[in-house]
C-alpha cells in the first residue's frame, strides 16, 4: 500500500499543505491549512469508483492506467 503525507508549511505569506513538490492554495492560518489537509487526506483515503486515468510524467510522456476504486493510499497529516 502506498503512503501519502500532507505536510502543513508556511507558504506565500500564509500557510499551505504540501504533498511531494505540490502545494495547496494558501490559507491565512496554520489551523485553516491543517483542516484543509486533514479533509484532503480523508477524501483521498475513501474508496471510489474504478476509473481510467491519464497523466504526464516528469519526462513529458503520457500514460493511461486503470485506477481501482478500492486501491487507496494510507494518508497522514504532519505539521
């Protein structure tokens, strides 16, 4: 099972959460950013429908995959 960590950090004169190299929108307070990160983590861990997805990797190559709706990562919020 994969693991996704949401990290609450100072960002752009406010607070945001970061997953890997990606930042959320900026929030005015740490508490607001933490609540948003907890909500996002909770939603990501919920089972959904099996769907076909397309994504582009860092090298610019496109990939198509089937994402099983019950294959959800373990999530954690830090900060």
